[in-house]
């Protein structure tokens, strides 16, 4: 009985801490975004005309599909260059890879962009998504083609 009580107490403690852990993910993701991504994509992901597309309110179609989530993870890890169209604007950009960030930081920033900037209710990004993205060797041309296919 004592063992069962300890298990219940441990689970209760973990469940009590869970909302705080989830709530702390958004500030961590926003902090990574503000220090790494906002230079080009601007505060709140509003984008910069001629330089970087808006991320706020534009990624819902990509985030709804498993391949779109993979695309987002791969772009964060490998970067993206070449011509893309977003919200009727053409960008011929060169986003640098963010592979120096940890998988946990990449997941935090992806969740900030997905949830806070795009209102996505898709499953949260996890560090494992970025392990897989690092292993994927898609070219920027392949990533642009994947993007176009997902947005049709």
C-alpha cells in the first residue's frame, strides 16, 4: 500500500507541475524567436516587406499536415533559399539554417510560431521532430516544391 501511495503522490505532483511546464514553453519559444528570428521576421512574426515573409497567421495550412510540420522543422534546421510567394508577395530569400540551436529550442520556437502566431491546435512540436529534420537531407529546391504542393 505504501508503494501505491508513493506512486499516486508522484503522479499528483507531476500533474500539478504540468500546467506550469506547458505555460513556460511559450515564453521560451518567444525568447528564442525574439533573439533569433525577429531580426528578419520582425516582432510578432509580422514579416518585413522585401526581406522576410510574415509568419503570423500564414502557416496554418502547412501546420495542419504532417508533411507541413516536417517542412517547418526542416526549414528551421536547414534554412531556405530561393523564390517563394507568401500573401501575394514574392520573396527571393536566403534564410540561414538555425541548426546551432538545440532541438529543445527549435521545438519551443516552432511551438511559439505554430500556436501563438498561427493559432494552431496541431500536436506540439517535440525535440524528436528536429532530430528527424536534421537527418533529412532535403535540398532547398525540394523544400520549396514541398511548400508549393502543400499550399495548393
